[in-house]
C-alpha cells in the first residue's frame, strides 16, 4: 500500500522536495503541520535544538526509527507507534519520559493529509503519555528513494535516584510477568499488509507502558527488569535478558497469554507467538516474593488487566531460554535468527 | 550513485532484511559493526536505552536525519556529517555536546563494507568532538524502498547556568561574524552527485564547531546567537534570525568570505553562495564592542582562521535581510523558496 498522492490535483496536497530544503516551504510545513499539533513552550524557541531544565541528574536516553509498513493499521499508525515505542523504551529503563524529538524522512509525493493525520496521532499519543515533542527535523527524498514516511523519535527520561533497572540484575528465584496478550501487533501488521482479512480484526496493541512502570516502581521494593518485547517477540527478548544476566529462564507454553484470534491466525500463518512483535506488552522480572503484589498492581490498568506469571529464572551460569510445551516436553527457545516479519515497527 | 552491492558474491557482504529483525542477525550487526566502533561504558548497558548522569540540569536536545546523496563525498561521508551536524546544533544552543544516539535506516543490499566505513567515520568524528554515541537502532527496508543509508542522530548537551543563546536576543548594534568560507559543502555535494569534475576539487567543510563556541563562551561577556547556516545557507539562516528577533540585518556582498573555487563553481552553476549549504561554518551575532575580541579568539582555530564581520543588525521593528551589492546598490535577500539543492545533508 503506497500512500503517495495517486493523482496530484494540486502540488499543495503533496510533499515536495522543497519541503526538505530548509527554506520557505520547510518553514511552511513546520508552521502549518508540526507546530499546531505539537505546540508547547519548549518547541517555540526557534533554536537549532531545545533548551530545557531537568529536575534530575540521572537521565535515560533512547532512539528508534519507525519504518512500519503499512503506515496505517488497525489500532494505530506509524505516528502513535513512534511515540509509544520510544516512551516505552524510556519506561523500560525505569525512567519517566520527559521530552521527545521527531525526525521525519518523507518521500516526495507523500500525501500531506496523511502526514497531518500521522502528526495528529503523535500529538495525541504524546499527550496521553505525558511527554512533550520539543525538537524536530524534516528531510524529503525523491520519489522511489524512500517509502512514504519514516519517523525517528528519540527521548529523554528522568530516572529517580533509587531506581536500578538492568538486565544484569536478573537472578535465579526471579519470576517473569507478562502484562497481557502477546502477538497482536505483529499479526495486525502482517494481516493489514497482505490484506488477509481474518474473521476477527486483530488490532495493534500499541500503547504507552509508563503508567504500569510508574505504579510498579511506587509499590514494589525490588524490580530487576522491565522490557517491552517488540521485534523478535518475547522469545528474542528473554534470550537477550538470559544472555545479559547469564541465567536460564523457563517459560510455560500453556501459561502464555495468547488471545484466541492471535492463536488462530498464528496457526494459519505458521508463526510462533513467542516470536511475534508486541507494542504494548511489558515484561517484568522481579523476586518471586513480590509477584502477587505486582500482578495486583498491574491488573488495575487496562494494559495490565491480563497480567500473568509466564516463567521463572531457574539457574545461573548458562544463558538459555527453555519452554515447557503443551505436551509436557521441553524445548529450547533460541533467538530469532533472521526475519520473521520485516518492517513491523 | 547507488552504493548497494552490485553483485552479491556472498550474502554476508550485504545488509539483509534480517539485520533489522531484532533477532540474531541484528545482534550480530551490533556486535560486529557498531560496538567495536562506538564502544564506551554507557553503550554496554544492554538496555532499551542508556542511563547516564548529567552534571548540569540545563540541557539542550536536538535531532537531525541525514539523507545526503552521494553518501561518500570529498571531505567526508554521511557518517561524520551526521555526527558533526548534531554536535553543531547543540553547540549553537550554547551547549557542550555530551551524548548522541544513532538510528540507521538501511536498504536491503547495502554494502556492509560501506557501512563499516561510515560507522568508523562516525566514531572518529565523535572522538574529535568529545562526544559519545551511547544508544542506537537499526531498521532495514526492502530493496527499492530506501536509498542505501539514512542516519538519524539526536544529541544531548549541557548548557552552563549563565549561558543564554537565543535568536530573540539579537538587537540593533549587533554585528554578524562568519567563521570562514561559505558554500563549500553544497558545491561539493552537487559536483560529486553530478560528477561535474571542476578543476579544483571542492571539499565539504564538515567539521565540529564546539571548539569555537567553547572558546567564545569563555572569552566574551555577551553573545546573542550562534548558528550554523546549513540547508538554505546564510541567506536563509539570517532570515530566520531576523524573523525571530524582528530586526533588519544588512550584509555586505563584497565582504562575504567565498573561496575562489566556490565562487567560480557558483557562477558556472548559476547559484548564489548566500543560499548554498555549509556544514562547518558558524555565524556569531554579538554587540559590536566584542567583535574584535571574538575575531581574534576565532582566528586561533583552523575552522575560524578566516573569520570576518559580514554584516550588522541595523534596526528593529521589521524583519528583513538586505545586502549591499558589489555595485553599490542594495537588494533584499529573501528566504530560499523551494529547493536549491535537495538532499544536501
């Protein structure tokens, strides 16, 4: 699905090369599209960047580029995905998201109406997540040298003094909690891209996870890791964590939260839900004694309503993820090798 | 100039879709290409982002995406350009650059050797500028949906308490200093792209400008603005500043620092040097009484050796840039309308 203007009725309907020139057309785009949506006092500085005050000296910094195809999908679009994704990466560092940047790479001919809709979704997602978009950049590439729109968001978050969330903290005796149903985003993108038309429309789970993180940090004394299992799914993410902490993690296939539509679609497509991307799922790893409390805190949030324990850290000295299967056996869940689904985010 | 692998002798020579999957191939790319080049203690956190301590609470934050075509050009490549450009945007906020992020959007088939060379240039530019690349992201798009390589860098800088650099500070009585010869980057990119083969090779001026900024902040009591005139050249930048401060700026055509090769090339191409992009030029606006001191400070640096006063802020109440021409007349320098040279950075 190419979202460029099919027939250019007026050049003002579409992105032009001049919109990336830094000249009058660039300023017009900023004034008419970006400023009205993102408006805040920090964005109004007319600087090459934004100068702001941080209350804390411990900061988190992260970046992600978004190239999702298609740009619009059930449950969201590249705009809210780009805001939520970076907000979640900050949250998973234990940080309160403060400010975001937004860098756009537009293909000549991309619809300005679509751009406005995407920018509007970014503004709305930022508002919901309590974060401001304070600096930005736009580049335009010639037709055929891009793909409609790519967005980079980078973000800065504030880490409270006592917070120490790190993969290396994971240790035997910890449990792995998953905040909700897995696989929705990946299946949603794949079915939109290929127009698969499953009976039940599967919506992306894209959402900001800082609410969950903040509540957990307030209520639980010891949390070792937060992580949002995006590309590569929980299988790849748990492998990363097992590798960083040099531990063995065991998960239980029967206990994995997979919705009926995602399970059905995965079976039809021959995909394993453990490798399917999520954009609104939080993994929390913490000592078992805090598990019940954490679950009850999480279940107060719509995005944590279906939180469950999905696994345990069983030993150290060897980096491994193992899954108890439905049939009572056990198999190794290795890291995804290549690409299950390209351009999922 | 497409820099993808012309003939794939081995898939290991080229970027594959799987390199953007978040799985094993992504990790391999990070381990073999990015980590060895960028290695520092902050990058080793295995987090979704980087957590670090800032000594100051006043921070600058900026972002830029780089889509320059061609990727390699005399004097640099997209890698050092991406580091220097973001370092310079921070410097122009009066900030000491601390940390950068790096987001890559690669086209399937892009040469891994070229990627390594680019990443090596980024590391070298970061080292020279005294900044660390602490977090990153890689996405891969299918052949024909990108253009080799796009890079986003975002950066955080520390602003000292007394520093207040803002376009709105500009006022009548100020002078405009230009750190050196203008137009080299734009002419370099255009001549490389079109293989124009001028008699004298014109190199990009890409360089980090924080050295100049730091020396000026230390030695001069009152500085109103720093700005690097990139896309749209000094003509567009001075219009932005005139607009932000609502002042009239007058520049003197005969006093503009334009090297003989750039002047010759501009005349052949019918381009006006005031609109040609720079990547290593600093404009400094400050009260006239500090001009001589500033010039002598700047001339101690290779990148400030040719610093000269190019104009004056003559009045307020009207936003305008005017140029005294060679022939004794005067003309208005308006903001560049569309695109003089697309994909210059």
